[in-house]
């Protein structure tokens, strides 16, 4: 049973499933019915909402509608759980979409998600992006909430401080001896191979600017895996920044070394979510803040 208007349900299904055919299968109707509902909704709002491609994507107008629709879906699931207990499981099986930065996902967020699934039966659709870009997913209406480095709340959203993730510059001991025998400076950082997550990742560049106060262009490996960063550094591929939570075991084993113990980088993290009276969002917020309190460094007073 759906409480949302069939046209809105069809629109959400098309975007989530990526095609009219898959949306029709999910809603147990024909693709023609989905197409008619989308067209009727677009006519009603006077805007094209869906880019008909594979996979289907929302237009700018569609993103604005999704931003309003995601909280409505959460409230719908909660209403069904309140009034139709026999439909609690189907309602809860709809994944809650959230955006998370990769380092958080691989260090502490999974614990929070596991606690939420065990305690409330929630399922999740996790979108991974750089912490400077996760908020784009919330802005586009693709998710209900995002772990982000952005403190300023989006319109219609609440923001909660989670803490700070501390990063150290690491490399293998042999790499440090070869490339940084006298420590980090502009010359050594310009020559030493650097490992970067992807082309969105500005963390290493930010650190280099802070150390050198200059613009340098080192040779770069692009390696889109947080857990692989530590292994790559240990095997001499280059140097990189890694969060304490990921680096500790390899540091203790002597596989990697901290290049400069004094120069660390802190990245503040925040949870932004739709500002609606949703128990689902309240539970997720509480779980994230609880786990983050023990995993992350506190904000300075």
C-alpha cells in the first residue's frame, strides 16, 4: 500500500530504479502506466522532470521535487508502520538513501548502520563521495541526509556536528628515508609520488599548501579506495594522508611511518538531513552521533 500519490510514487521509482521498465516491475504496473503517470505529473507541474536515458536521471526541476519527496517517503513508511503494523516489514525494507564519505564509511559509519538495522530494521542505500561533495547528493534530492564537511545547512535541512577526523601523512619507512630524509618541504613534496583518492579529492593538495605555502605539482597515483591507501603506502607506491582509525594497525606493525608527527590535518564532519519530524531521521541522527562521539576527535572549544 502506498500513501503517496501514484504519480509521485512512479517518479521516485523511475529515478531510483533507473528505467521505466524496472519502476513498473517494482510497482507491479505496466511501463505504459508509469510513462502516463510521469507525463501527467510533468504536465501538472509544467516542468520536465525526467531525462529519458539509460539510466533515467532527474532534470533540475526533478531534483527540486526529489528534495521534497524523499522526506515524504520516510514519513509515509512511518505512517504505514503506525496504522498498518502488518506492513511494517515491507515499509522498512525500502532503503534509506544517505551520502557518506569513503573514510567514514570504512572506519565508523558501518557500525552505526549495523546498530540501526539491528534496532529498527532499516535498510540503506549508501552513496559514497568525497566529504566536500556528499552534500551535492542531498542538494539534488538523491538522499535524505549526508555526512559532509560543510557546516552551513542547506535550506530545509538540519545540521549536527559529528566531530573531526584526524589525518596523518604516511608512507613506508623506506619511502620516507628516500624522499623525506630531512622532512617535508616544497622540493621534496614536488618530487615525491603522491596517492590521491580521485580527482575530486583535495585533501592531499590542501595539506601540501599548508606545509609549503606554495603550489607544487607532484606526480600522482589516483587510487579510489580508502582501505587501499594504507596498503599502497606500505608497499611504497607513494605518500598519502590517512585517518588515524585506518592507519593505526599498519603503524603499530611498522609497515608505515608517519612522515611528520606534528603536522596533522583535521577534517570536521557534520550530518545534514531534511528538517522534518521523522522518527527514522531522528534514529539515524542519534546513531551516527553516538558512534562518532567515540570514533572522532571532538570539536575544539
